[in-house]
């Protein structure tokens, strides 16, 4: 099949997620998903996903040109959020996209973004996570287009939420300074770099990592990474307030963000567990384009995912507690969505790769189904948006039949909340 201009899921190539960081061993952070995992929905205030009224018809869509660039924009929210008594340093505020562009990594910043952040402060009585290995804030950029797999991430660890590595070199790290802050740097091979940046208070540590920078042609990657380290350290030294949020632009302007659609209150209602207050957001920066499995016509859309976890799921390193991923795939118009949505079609070519869907009661605007894609998914469509749910932890059955029974009511509840937002 003709590969889409961004790697896709389910029988297409997938978006690349870096492997889970055995924290601080030189691997870049986040998930390796051979399957695109999904994220949860909540409710944003009065923003609507509205259907475009000026898009070309089906015959024209097959030849509608290249996908739109830069449909996801960064914006700084003035509010500084805290986890208990700790003001949180936001990783994407310390390393916004324009810092990567200035260092020579513009292509890395223009394809895919993953962000771990706090949308709002967590009260002291609820801020109970201690010694976690994954940063309280994380910002990750990647470029998986063509033959690229270059990735740059910044993870910020703050006590007591995190356990720090400490003020000493580990392995082959070399001690240095940048912007008045102590650094420890390591390079495993050309194109892969890792620098820890320490605060003198002993309570905050940042970990800047890059891999496969050799995929970027025409730049001295070591010099460019050194420039990036200096820029990030300079921003860290200022201890900036506020936190970075995202918003869609162009033909997707007004599309609510996944982690606004999946609010903490909605997560708690669906999962029956207290929300940790720490969310993970993933999205393409540019519009995606690929061939629909139904008739191989071209379709265009944006894909975003939100993950929420209960406090217990974080504290127990995934052994206890509940989590929910919800993915929202929003297309240019309902026609694009209808042609692209073949997840619940047992005759779809992509089903041969991932299994036969199990039909469930109607949810949203058409067929809904549960299907095994690495783990059970519950999938439905609302107008021009396809929604996919994946549960994690104790509440999520592993077999498809039990999962469909458990998550069909979850999907219905979510659809009821979303119908005023997804038009």
C-alpha cells in the first residue's frame, strides 16, 4: 500500500515512539508503540469541532495536494502550576520548538510532539507520588518522515515526585558547565547525545537527549546539540514560569485538544479512580495524508492522543490502579472520515493484519466495535472524528469479549460528553 506521508497505524506504518526509558541509561524517553495507543477524552469549555463546509468532494479529495504544514501551534499559558508545594518547571516551555529551530533542528520540531505536563495544580493532599522514574514534565520532538528517525527530548525531574540521579558522573559522563549550571554529558555514538543539567538546590535535574541526529543532512550534529544544550541550560537558569499548551490552526482551528476533551473529572467518572493530575499528550504537528483502506482514495486528517493515569498506577509502576488512552483522529470533513473509517469493517484489508472486529452496540454516528490491536481497543466515529479507547491497569480486561462488555458503556458515556464538542 502506498505509505502515508506520516507513518500510520493498523497495517500501515505507525508513528514511531521511542522506547520506555529504563530511566537514565542512555535511551530516549517514552513509549515504543507497535500499535498507536489511545488516549482519554474530557470536556473543554465552549470549543467545537466543526465540519468544514468548503472542502472538495470525494472525487477531488483523491488529488487534493500535499498535507498542510504546522497545523499545531505552541502557546505559553501564564499560569505556573504546582505539584503539592513544588512549582513545576514545564519542559516544553524550557525547550519550545523555536529553540530547536535556532539550533538547526527545525525538521525534528515539525513532525511529531509528545508532552507530559500538569494542566492544573495538584493540591498537597493529592500530591502523593514520590520517587517516580519518569520526569514530572517531558517534551519530545521527532521526525519520522522518509528515512528519518531523529528524536530530541527534555525530561525534567523534581523532588519529591522524582528520584534524582545526583551530583556525580555516571558511567562515561563528562562533567562541564553551561549557563552557570553543572552538566554531565555522554555520547554513545555519533548522532546520539545525552546531557544532564543540574540545579544547585539539589531538587531539580533536567535530562536532554537526542538520537539518530545523523539522519539530518547538512549540519554538524555535535555542534548543533551543544548549541541546544546551551540554549536549554540558559532557559533553565531563568526558571521560567507558565506552561506550554497547544492549539490547532488553519482548517483545524477550534479542534479541542485531547487532554481537554478527557478532563480529570471525566477520567475519574469513567475509570472510577482518582486522576493523578499528570497527563501525556501526543499529536502530529502537520496534517497527515494517506490512502483510505476502503477504496484507496486519499484522506487527510490530524491525530492526537491523551493518556491519564490514576495516582496508584504511577506509584505502583503500573501494577495497580487504572489508566485510559483516548485517540481522536479528526479529518478535513465527514466524507474523509467515512472513507477512512474501516476499523469496524470485517472485510477491510487492514483487518487481515490485526484481526476481526467484534461489533458492539451503536456508539456515536455509526458502527462501533472492539478489536485486538496489540491490546483491546473500543472504536467509534462521531461526525468527522474517529475515537479509539484503550484501558490500562486493573479495570481493563485482557480478552476482547470482556473488554467489549466493560468498555462499551465507557464509550457511550464519553460519546454523550463529546457530542456537544465534536460536530
